[in-house]
């Protein structure tokens, strides 16, 4: 749990929470330590008790086994001594000796001795299968008690087996041993028995053994008589070979291996076996059981047994567990009492804090008149005093802020100290506002007297103050730039340069757009007016000149009219004939112009269709470009894939080389095998068949590898050829892609040109229509001229009389024209002063 991120709505809850956790931790710590101590003490006490019990029972078991082991050792020493002092001691005397040992000890089940062949008296050949001896004739005597308790000597015959481990172990170790428990049925009911064997050693050489068989039901009774932890604990007697010799309770485990029994009790058989082998006492705690393992030493035997005493850990620590629960209950009661006391303490701390929180919330919403009713001498009281000082300081600063809001910047802001950030900030705010006000006043004063070039220094300010100064500067710039440009343009107009226009690089917005357009419109209108006047003056000058010339012509003509009236009449007749010819030519021209107009309409339609086809060609060229780009990309990918396939085929070639080498080696091995099979003759015929099969398989593998290699070489050549083709294709695709791009550019130019052609043809069509109309008008005019020539011929005679009157009028017209030319000359000089 992350306590640092926990949020509490009340300090009382926080104190209760962490205080409660502290109390619980203390209680848990004390109870845990006490529980651990109780549990550890219980465990140690149990281990000591179990070990003491194991040692005691080990001694009892040892006492049961020590006596027969001592007997076997004594008999072995006796026989060794007899043979040492009397090498001719007859074996027939040994038989009653062994019988007497058994007879004197009713608890024994059997006593026997076995000697090495030919060692006892050297007469083993005489006793083979005679007098109860086995097929070797060695000294082998075994007396036991039957089901009725009578002593019986075992008679050996040719089916009797050789001695087992009970004989081999002492022979090997030259030490006594206790043979693992076994089930014996010679006495009727199955009986768990053990053999205690002592070797007969003479001059360091093994001569034989003496052994005593005893029933170990006493050991079972010892184990079963114990009441360990009200029957919850168990005792096991384990032999050196890991067999169970006895167990507590009505358990059918006697004679069973420890590995089979141990899982029932959650015991570690390896640990028990290790302790038995080491011969050292050991205690164990496997989490579920506590126990002790004590070896059972039997004489000088090197095959000790062990007593294992164990009990469930929950039973051993039951009392400690009960005491722990008692401690937990007591701890919880004490913790609850502590939580109650902590609750009242937390409430006494939280109430003043709640009051001060209300005050701080009131101050946070601007209520600086709230009352702080806490008068204590502790930390809470000091906190209340601090809030009173803070409230008063805020009230003083609020008063200063009110004065600033009313525009009074001559106030003194109260500052509590160097760390009074609010006070220092208000002082800086007053200073900044004063500086901005001063800058604005200076700019407005200069602007009021027409000085708009003055700007405020925005680098002296920060944040919004700097933005205000920059905004005013930008406003002045936005006003000054159009005004300066307007004044420049007005100056150009004043210098008669009406060709000048408002500079388009000067940015204008809002009302200044209309100002710019108005200034440009003045130049445009004045230029247009002056251009019109100039044109009219030129036309008037030309008309005056024509009038002057006409007047002169009329004057000269008037003189000649009279004399040429007859010639006019004659020429009128010829003009009539000429106009007839012109009229016929104009009619032919009208037909040609109509035909041109029709052809122009056809060309216009063809140009429009060509424009549409060019647009479609441009679209198709774009698609072709995109397709060529895709082909280019695909060609590049195919080239990469072919190179990859080529690399893989090279790897396959190397693998084929390895296969070929392996097939050669296999062929060689098959040949060697065939040679060896031939040497072996008939016995190696089957191997020769196998060798032939292997050789044939190697040959087929070699041929297949060669075929695959040929195929790979062919594929490699084809892939190399494909790589070259793809490279060329890629280059051609790149060139094609470039040509498509050029074609696309040409199509774009054709579209533009066709658009221009269509436009020009439309203009030509319109002009042709106008010319056709003009030809019709000219034809009509010529008809009128033809009629007029006829009329002129008729009136030529009468004009001769009128010419004299016209001569006088022409003189007067010439004087008027001269006056007009003078006025035009003066106006032209004035107009030349303007630039339009």
C-alpha cells in the first residue's frame, strides 16, 4: 500500500489511521515476538524431549541386541581359540557346542557357524553331503527352534544355497554386523527376526562367522508401548539397510523399506539414512514434523541401526499457539482502548484545525473580516496567530489594491519582509503600471501634436505590458505607413505625375483600404480625363488640319468647279461604271467573307475538340506517369527478389557440393564394407547386400546432386540473364517515365496553346462576322455612291454656279480654323505638363 498517495478528508481520520497502524504495529511486533519466542521455546523443548526419548529408547533397543551380539562374538572367539590351540579339534565337537549355546538361551531362535571351505580341518571332501553338511563339505552348522520350541539342526543337501549377505558382509569388512530384519517361518507363524554376525579372524584372515538369530518382537513392544504427545508422536526403529524393525501404534510396517513408509509420515528417508551412516545424533524440522534420530551402536558392528522419534509440529507447538491466541486477544483489546484514547486526542487536535480551515476558506474567497477565536499556547495557537497576521497583511494589501484600481499609483504598498512575494509583486505591479501609463501619455502627447514617429520601448516591459506597448506601436505603424504613402502619392499628383499609384507593398487594412483605393482612383480618373482631352485635342487638331486642307481644297476647287463641271459630268459617268464594277467585286468579297466565317466556325469547333482531347491526353499522361512509377517500383522489387533467389541458389549449390561429397564418402565406405564382407565369406554375405544397397543409394544421391546442380546452374544463368533484363527494363522504364513526364509537360503546353488558338479563332470568327457586316455596309454604300455619282453628274452643272458663293464662305472658314489651331496649341502645351 502506498501511504504517500492516500488522501484523507479529515486530519482526525489521518491521526486515527496512522495512530491505529502504529498501535497495531506495536501490538503485532510485541505479540509476534512473544509468539516467536513461545514457538521457538516449544520447538526447542520438544526437540530436546524427543532427542532425550530417542536416546533412552535407543539404549533399550541396544540392550536387546547387544546381548546376542556379545554371545556371537564370544563363540567366534572360542572357536578361533580352539582351532588355534588344537588344529585337530574335530568338527563333531562343534555341533554340540553350538547346540549348547542355543539351549542355554531360550530367547534365541537360532545359532549357527559357517567356515570357509577347507579352513576348519581340511576334511571337507569327506563330509560332502554327509552328516548334514552341504555339497562343499565345509563346516556349516545351524541349530534353531521349531514351532514347538524344540531345538533342531538344519540338514543341508545338494539343493541348499550358498550363504548370503549375512556371510559376505563380515567377510568383506572383517567387522561384525547386524543383518536387516527378515521374516522367518520355521517356527510356524511368521516372525520378524534379525541376525547378529561376528567374523572369525585368525592372523588377520577371514575364517568364517558365528551368528545368532533373535526375534525382535521386544523391539516392537518397546516402540508400541510409548505414548508420545497423546498418541500423535511416533517412534521408528530402522535397520542399517533401511528396513523398519519396529513402529509405534498398530501399524503394519515392520519389515518394510523406509522409502515406502517414510512418505506416510512426511519424513525424509535420505536424512535418516545419512544419520545412520554417520553414526551421529541429529534433530530435524521439515515444517510439518519435529523429530530426533539417534543411532543404535551394537558392539563393534559397523552396521548400526537408528531410533527415529517424531511428532507433528502443530501438536508440539499447540500450547504455544494457544498462548499466542491469548496474546492476540489481549493485544486487540489494548489496541482498541488505545484507539479510543487516540480518538479523543485526535478530535481535540482536529477541532481547532477545522476552525482555522474555515477561516482560511473564508479568506480564500475574499472575506478578510472573519473572526479567529482560538487562543492557545501550543502549536495550534501559534498557527492561529499566524493566520491573524496573514489576514491583517492581506487586508492592508487589499486596501492598496483598491487604491491602484482607482488609479492612485502614489501609494505605499505594505511589505512584511524580503520574503513577502505578494507585497514585492504589488510594488513591481505599481511600477510597471506607472511605466506603461507614462509611455502611453508620452505617445498620446506626441500624436496630439502630429508627431506620429515616436514609439514606446517594449523591451522595458514584460508579459502583457510589453504586448500593450507593442500593440500601440503596431497601431501607430499601421496608421503611419498608409498616411506616409498617401502623402507621397499626393506629392506625385502635385507634381502632375498622375501615373503614380499607391505602393502595393504597404499593408493597409480597414478604412485605409478605401483611402488607398480613393487615392489610386484619383490618379486613374485624372489620367483618364487628361488622356481623353489629349485624344480629343489630337482629333481636333487633325480635324482642324483637315478642315484647313478641305477649305483650301474647296477654295481651289471652287475655282476649278466651274471650269471642270463638264469634266465632272464626264467623270461621273466613268465613276458610275467603276462603281458598278466595285459593287460586283464587293458582292464576290461578301461571298468569300461568308465562306471564311463558316470555315472559322469549323476551325473553332475543331480547336475546342482538340483542347478537350489535349486535356484528356494530359490526364492519361498523368495516369501513365503513375503507372510507370508503379512499374519502376515493381521492377526494382523484382530485381531485388531475383538477386535474393540468386543468393539462395548459390547457397543451394554449396549444399549440393556437401551432398556430393557425402555421397562420395558413402560410396567409399560402401566399397570398404563390400571388401570386408568379401573377406568374411559366407558370414558377410548379408552385410555385402547392405553394402551394395548403400553404394547404389550413394550413386543415386550423387547423380541426383549432379542433376540438381545442373538445374541450379541453369537457373543461375537464367536468373543472371533475368537480372540483366530487369536492369535494362528498369533503365528503359526510368527513361519511359522521364519521357512520360516530358509528354505530360508537352500536353500541358498544347492545352495552353490550343486554348490560345481557340481564343484567337473565336476572335477571328468575330472579326469575320464584323467584316461580313462591313462588306454588306460597303456594298450598300457603294450602291448609294453609284446613285450619288449619277446625281452628282446631274448636279455638276448647278454646282458651278454655287462654287462662286462657296469661295467666299471658304475664306471665312479658313479664318475660323486658324483661330482654333491657336487655341489647340496653347492647350497642348498645358497638357504636356502632366504625366499620365
